[in-house]
């Protein structure tokens, strides 16, 4: 249980750091969404761009599943897998869930 609590802290810290990165075009901000009961963690981008168009997007989505960090979506220019590694998460506990299962063995990260 302590390991799960630590994993949750790592994900929350890493995603909170991403959410602090400012946008320089329009009135756009990031929000974190942490579902600690089901272990879903998101960074949502919302606001209006320079043209006044609505922006509402999920830029990051990580799930904790069976002791592994499943990156379900990463639309950033700073790969979150590298940030998880820097936070001490071993590669064999990181799954690139957004990659096809047949490609995962070649990524250097966990298959599932």
C-alpha cells in the first residue's frame, strides 16, 4: 500500500509541474484532475486561443494499473515518460499505453 501511495505522489507531482507551464497565446490554462480512488490522472487544457476559439483538450493522461504507470495520452513536447524516469520510476514500470501493443517491446519501456 505504501508503494501505491508513493506512486500516486509521483504522478501528482509530475503532472502538477506540467500544469504550471504557461501558454503564451490566448487565455489558456491547465488544470489537473486526480481520481485517487480509481487512479486516473489528467492534465486538461482549457480556455480561448488568440482567435477566440474554445480550447478544451486532454494533454496528459496517466493511469496506475497493477503497479505500473500507464501513459494513456501524451500531447506534450516534453515526454512525460522521461519525467517519470527522472522522478525515480524504473522503465519496466512505465507502459506507453498510447502505443500499439505490438510496438511496445521496441520502446524500451514495459509491454504491459
